[in-house]
C-alpha cells in the first residue's frame, strides 16, 4: 500500500493499535514562519484501492501546542493519484515552527467512496468557470 519514493521517506504507521490514522512524517527540515504555509514532502506514495480515498488530517498535538495544522484539512488523495504525498502545513502561531526530518506532521485516514451511487453528470449546464462561478 505504501511505497517509499524518496530515499529520505518514512513508511506511514499507526502510533497505537487503535489509531484510525497513519502518521505521515517529513522527509526534510523546514522552518515555517508565523502566518506562513509551506508544502512539506513526505517521500511516500500510496496505492489506494478503487472505491476508496485517503484524507490528510492535522495532528491534534501540533494544532493545540503550536497552532500548526494541515491548511486544506482534510486534504483528499484520490485512488488514481500515485505520486509523492505532500502536506500543506500552516503556522498560525506567533513563533517560527521547526519541522525536522522524521517529525510526524499529519495523519492519513482511509475511507470508502460512494461515487458509484451517483448518476452520470450532464454536461448541459449554464454554470461555467469553476472556482467562484456562483459569485460571492
């Protein structure tokens, strides 16, 4: 399921037998300044079965103690994405946050997708343009 795609990557693991999420670790040293976000590389790719997806979620300890969280949480990884998993971390704290290689920075939770129950999408619509197409 997990594949190391960079020599500095770590295989995701669950911290305890009852943990729902697999911890993702940084493959690099990064400093995130206050009110700044950075993309952190993990060095890992995931082979997700069809009909499933993964959610990249914040770690509660980082959020509670350092005001650092996954910016687009939950970040969705689709089953057809096979490249390196990257994490967007945001620092809303008042001091720089240091991420060191090997630090657990996010967690990965798997879920089943119910896309097969949706009817086909009609291409005939007046909505065009995507992001912000319905206005403010």
